[in-house]
């Protein structure tokens, strides 16, 4: 069985977090990190099984999620947010997120939770 392809889309000042996510997801699949501005072009050229959006700004995340959902054929999108209200989470789910993982600022990313979410989504 070939390794699944995972794309981590990073924005703003979260590059260190994106590298941490990549390290955590590498055991699950082939993982690549790119900026949000490059995501559309990357998805035109390559198919991915999972896309993880790691971007701090809610408005930009919703815009990126809507754009990705228009372009994606089969990939699920997981959003990692450092500050998310229930209203934000609802908006992300309505925009097409398969999962939203709360990652509080100044704490370690919930890597186990992200890994579990990605594994479940890849199964089916």
C-alpha cells in the first residue's frame, strides 16, 4: 500500500508550527508544507489525500478553505486553529472542514489528536 499524501498549508507566523505538524504526520504519509498563497497551484498540479490548514487568521482560513474545497476532488481538510469559538468551528465545518483541532497558543500542538483525526479520515 502506498503512503498517503498530506499537504500542510501554513500561513502567517506559524511556520514553526507547520514544521512540527509535518514531523508528526510524516509517519502517516508523505507530507509537504507550503504557504497558503501557493496552495491553489499545488493542488492543481498534485492530488492529496488530506490537507491540513494551519493558519491563525480566521477570515483567511475560511477563504482558503472555500477555495480548496472548490479545487479538491477527494481530499479531506483538517483545520488547526489556535483560537476558535464554537461559532468559528461551526463556520469552518459549514465551509467544508472535516475536522477542527483547537491548538491553544503557547502550548504544544495536539499532535496525537491531529494524527488520530488524519488516520480516521484516511480510512474512509
